[in-house]
């Protein structure tokens, strides 16, 4: 792994402390192959990653580099072709992981409350308890007044709040998030980024977050992992030095701009290569 790079920034106005935590996720030489038109296509190649318990890790890469495929592998939805994935459970009876997708993956025939409580229902939690938990999470995401509504009565941002509330309500040890805010307008996205940070800082779940947005990854994450163009593999990583809790004002600081630009310079060549592959 001699080509891998780690960048650690130390802006003068911030203090960055590294704590030693237990490793929650380890992937070793993970590869995924798909048959396509009589040949084999490599989506992910020898991808190595470690995520500490309670860490918020963002993965950024060009379109089509295999980010979502890798997340689906972590979620157990897609089997690996080679390599090893290890998720370390630490709670008895709690679900190990929940996934939030970019699409509004909520049930149109269920009310908002029933959507949020769905994972709890699947785990056999009693109706009264699961409705109380759902109600609490709806309050946290500002949707109490919409508890008895159906998804078609909600805006896109509200639907994604339901998805996020459902994932947190199920109390998983690991949250896997595949561009959960990618389909939203810029204003709604900014509001939900702050809301997501607030929810995460209260629970400190282990998070792996896929995004195309460098700014979003720097605002949300403890580390930003860069993937190469197809086939996706580890390129480099940036440790994010900004103290928590964070607010959106951070995005207007010179330190934030310098770091996002440095990440873009590191990623720029891969984006160009991905575009050339599509011609």
C-alpha cells in the first residue's frame, strides 16, 4: 500500500486531537466484479479501509468509481468477489447496521410514524414502545406535525428526514449513508447537513457516508477518503481538523476553503480520468 497518502491539516485557529478508539469496520483487499456483455467489469479493486468506533468517515470519488457498490458491500446487500469485510458488533440485540439511500426509500402506504417505526417493528419491539421511539425521533427531526401524514404529502427534504429518523430510531451500531442529501436543493441540503451533525453528535454512531460533494465531506466528516476513477480503489485520505460541534458558519472560513481546495486538487485528475472513460 505504498501509494496511499494521508494528509493532516492543522489550521492555526483549530486544535485537532486524535483519540484511540476500537476498530469497528475493516476491509482488506475488497474487490467486486460484475459480468457485463460477455466480459468481467471490476467495480471495486483491492479497497482497504479501517473505521474507528464512533467515527464519521466520508468517501468521495468520481461518478461510477464504485462508492455505492462498496457501501452496499458493507451493508451486506452485495457480496464481495474477493477480499474480506469485518464489522465488529459491540451491543447485544441491537442491529449492526442501517442504510440510508439517496432515493426516498420509505413506504408510500405507511404513515410517517409507521415508516420511522418500521425497523423497530421488524425487530419485534412492542407497538407502544416503538410508537414512543418514533415520536421522539420525529420531534428531533422537526416532523411531529406530520406524524400521521403519508409520503406523498411531504416535500423531498421531509421525506429524507423520515429516512434519517428511521435509521437512527432503529439504533444501529453503524450507519451507512449513500448520498442521502444528494437529491435535495442547496438550501434544504444545508439545513439537513446541520441537522444530521446535531443528531450524530448526540449519538456518536459509526458512520460511513458517500458523497460527491467535497464541501459536504469536509463539513460532516472526521476523515475524507478519496477513491480513484473506475475501478475504484483507495487513493488517499484527509484528516479533518475542525473542532466539534460544527455549525454552517465553518464553511465560510478561509481554513475550510483551503482544505476543500486541497482535496479537489488531489481528486481532480481522477475526475478527468473518469470523464475520459465515458467517451
